[in-house]
């Protein structure tokens, strides 16, 4: 699709009740039920993952995708391994490496593993009920991450609304709504909130192929560019769907604000800057073919990085569940990160006007 006006379409949007990922308890489970995003919009098909190889495959093939939802997939995956009596640490390690850029995946897996191991230690390895109690703890952690993500999404929408003026003309890049979240998403949650408030005059949904219409033309026309993020380094560098960097440069050149929306869990304080973010390289066939049909001459090869990294200096504001942060730099992110992982309290005022 090209960059096009979606306001009319939004008016007819179904209630956003899609749960792209759902835990299934026994006796039907334990399992993870995933909305197969590779088959949308033609078909709403559900994939039930009953073991870690199946989930790993679903993550790699983008059946389940988007940073916040990958956080849930990582955590519930660890719970699944624990319920099955698998090697839980090995499962967490495998899942964390399924995709390298979206930090929520390894973050979610690590948190569920921590909960599992802590419960195991507390009960004592010799206790026959230890494995059951530890599995319950991992599952409780996954459920908590899901609840936190839904709350973060709602808070991001609330805070982000302050960036959207009346009759706003917004450009967004890639997919950041209910399909990637336990709530209504990140950037798209803000857009929906703005739409409900009657503020969106025009929304462009940016797809930059085949003629780069979105990147070349739409940023020039937009009043606000709003994207999500898959990983944000401590200095504010933003890894997001490839094409984001070009948009940010264009937005900057044309004096258009460029804002990023993501939960605090997407900030990777262990990554100092862009060089510390591993960008996922995907198969070239994803570019040279479409839905199984070749769209490039036989023998063509393609370099297919899934993401690019945008310099913090190009990011006007970062919207998280804790408020609107600007400017975006190591100092303001450090303030934002204090108390990371806690539920939302009163919005932290880390906003510094440029
Ligand atoms: O399909 P993915 O997992 O590669 O998609 C990532 C994205 O959808 C975007 O980069 C998005 O802006 C960040 S995730 C909400």
C-alpha cells in the first residue's frame, strides 16, 4: 500500500478488541494462541504453540511480532517451558535469540526466568512441589507483564495526546496498534485517542515501497510524524522499522516534529548507543518475492535489514507511560529510567522544552 489517507477507514475501524496473543490454561493448554499476522488481512487464523520450537518458529516468521507483544511472547514462552517441565533456562535463551533487535523479547523472557528461578530457590530444590510453584511464578510474571503493557499503552495514549493539535495531519510508519500490544499499542494508540477526540484531519500510513512515496513525499506534507520503537539505546538512539531514519531526516529538514512512542521496557539501558543495537538481517527473498511470487528478476539478491537506527537528535519527543520526554538524550532518558519496571504512578515530569 502507498501512503494514504486513513481517516475515513478509521471511522469504520472495528472495535479494537483483537487479542493477538493469548495464554491457554490446561486442559486445553498449556499453550500460547497467536493470531497469525502473516495471514492478515485475508484471514484471521489462530496458531496454537504447545512447545518452544513452535513458538520460536512463530516469532522468527513474524506470526507474532512488534516489540511489546514480543515481550509477552518471551515471558509466556518461558512459562510454557516451565509448565511442560522443559529446561527453562535453555528455553529463555532460545526465545531471547529468536529475533535480535526488539529488546522486549529478551527482557520478557529474562523476567519470567528470574521469577521462575527465584520461586525455585524459595521453595527449595528438594521440595516435590518446587517445579509447579516455579512454573506458577513464571506464569504470574507473564500475566503481570501483559497487564503492565495494557496499562502502559493506555498511558502512552493519554500522554501522547498532548502532542496532537486540532486538525492534525499525522504520518505513521509500520504497525504499532493492538496487534503489537496487550492494549491499543504505542504510536497507534495515540492516533486512536486523537481520532476519538476528533483531532485527526488526516492520517498517512507509510509504506515506502515501491517508489518511496511515504518517505519522499508524505513527511513533507505531514504535521507530525509518530512512530513506535523496537529498541531505544541509553543515548536515545531509536531502532525502528527500516525507513524510519529516512523519515526522521526528512521531518527534520521540513521542520516537522518527529515523535516516538514506546513503553519504558523498550529502552535498553545496557546499550549505550546505536553501535550497541544489533539490527536484524532477514532473508533477501522477503524483498525479491511477495506472497510467493517473484517481484525481482531471477537471480537478484537483496540486503534486508528489518530496522534502522535514528539519532536521538532527530527525535523531537519520546512518549512513554511515564509522560512526554523532550529533548531525547542520555540525561533525560536516565531520569525517565529511574524506577524502571514499576507500574505507572503519577506521570514523571521529565519534559524540557527545546
Ligand atoms: O514486524 P516487526 O516485529 O519487525 O515490527 C516492528 C514494528 O512493527 C515497528 O518497528 C514498530 O514501530 C515498533 S514495534 C511497536
